[in-house]
């Protein structure tokens, strides 16, 4: 299993709506994520910078197909008004490097 950590940017003032939409995440999307190797997924919010920090534990080499999945694309479209996004409506994602792990 591999840990993947990245950040995304929430538009100012969108925290409440972002939480609301994730509180009501589509069950079929959760199933899709699990079927594509995402075993655990947490998102943290930094209120000072409107930055979202995502932590995923995934089975390696399986999640690539999510970027072309119609359901995933529909979720991105659903969330696009709240976040910084790419032209395809996917969130702008910046990978984070692990600089310390407790032995």
C-alpha cells in the first residue's frame, strides 16, 4: 500500500459548502474510489490559507483509470465552483513530499 499526500485550494468562503457536499458524498463515488484501490482517504482544511490537504492510502497502480471515469468527472464538475480547477474541471493538485517519518 502506498501513501499519497497532496494539496488543493478551496475558494475563499466555500468551506461550509465544501463540507456539506462531502457530508453527502455520493455512495456510488465512494464505491468507485474503493474499487479503484483507495483504501483510506482523509481531507484536512487549513482555514488560514484555504488549503485542503488530502491523504490517501492506495493499492499501487490502480487509480489511473479514475481520471477518465464519467462518475469522477461528474463529481469534479459538482465541486468545481468551490475549488481551483484545471480546464477539465479536475481540482488543481500539488503533490507533497514526505520529509519525515517516525522510525
